[in-house]
């Protein structure tokens, strides 16, 4: 796989209705809620309430694992090959969402990949800065290696802010002399913390529910305590030597800017990659596969990519 850009046409009626729902009922909440420490703490309610709506498929086993200062969970679909591992880093702007909000999505990806997944509850705002979130994600990858999982059987995946962490984990692992994973999957990833370029992007103000203008204030909270200097945006780092990458995004979301920017940077660094742009889909639409049929199709594409780049595990997958 080298450079591939695919446009996926067609938008179902369910997808259009879901996008309208997000724009009318969800976007105003994100748009007007103040980014205070109190509001960031209240965001944890979203993760606790998530099991009421988002559940893994029947037969999926979930096992908590405590690590140094944070925790994660194994998601083991029935019949999955334990030799193929998806290290999953959830999105949520580094302040909301968690294992529960993403359990259904991660379980679907794992099940269709014939893999097990290790989903990480990395520390977030308001208690922890971006540096801690990045360190937890890297430590989770190191832990998998210490457990005996071969790097060529590990795919690092994430959505939105988790896509940011998927890239920084692979990049920092390389810089620290660790073996690189088999590949990276990024769903609507945030890759650029400098929002000036995105400010004039045509879909920034029309995104169905992500108020990108709020990211400037979020940056100040994320970067608090860090030494002044270049922003730690993965798109600005040396990308050479990264494993194959799959990026999935909607055609009218604000972070399509990031997806296209990252594919340009990956091309310049000679990293094999594939960008899939799905017509009229909302930010991380695969997470809403229960309501959006195209979400299931995107997950199938992600699963096919994971199987493709983990051929040793593929021979033993159930």
C-alpha cells in the first residue's frame, strides 16, 4: 500500500437524520458550555452514562487492567485471535469520553478484525495535561510489548484526540528506540494544534457538532505547564519510518482539514497511507454505527486494513 485516497459516495436517510440531530441538539451544548474546570469535571458523566446506549456485542469479555497511574481494559470478542492486538485510544477532546463511551466501537473493530483490543483510559483534563495523556498512551504500548505481544501484531488506533495520541505514540516509540507497530488507524484525527489554518477551512463553522473555535481555549489548558516552544502536533514531527496508516473522515467535518493535512505530510515522508473520505458523514461517524449504516461499512474497512497489515496473526485468526 502506498498513497491511496478514496471517496465513498452515498449518504443514507438515517445518516442525514442523525447529522441533523447532532447539529440541532448536540452542537449547541458543545458550542456554549464554558470550558471551566468544573464543566470539564462534569464531562465524566458522559462516560458513566454511555453503557445505557453503547454496549459491546454479545459474547464480548471485558477485563480491567491497572497500570501505573491509569488503567485500561481488554476487550475480547468471542473467537478472537489473542495474537492480534488493537491498542485503542479514545477521543473526546482530551477531557471527556472514556472506556464506556467507546466500548461498543472498539468491540466492533476487534470483532470484525478477529483481534483482541486493549482500550486505554489515559489521564485527561482537568486533572492532567496533554503531556500526561501522551505518556499514558506510550506506556500502554510499552506494556503490551512487555507482555510479549509482537510489535508487528499490534495496530495503534484512535479517534479524534485519540487519533492524535495514536500518531504521537508511534512517533515517540520510534524516537525512544522501541519497535514500530504494524500500523496506525486514525478516525477523524486531530493532528494540528495550531488552529490558524483550520480557521478558514470551509467546514469549520458548518461541522455537525464539533465547535472547532473552542479548541484555542482548550489548547491553553492542554499545554499548561509545558515548556514554551513548538507545539507537539504530530503533523509537524518527522514522520519518516512510520508504519502504514489508514485515516477515515467525513466529507463535511472540520477535522477533514487535519486528515488531508496529515496525508500530505505522510506522502512527503514516504509513509504508505490510505485516506477514506465518506460523503456527508459526521465526525467519527463509525462510533455511531448503531444509528448510521455507513458506520458499519467504515468499521469493515478498518478491520480489513488491520487484517492486511497483521499477516502473521491472520493465519491463526478464528
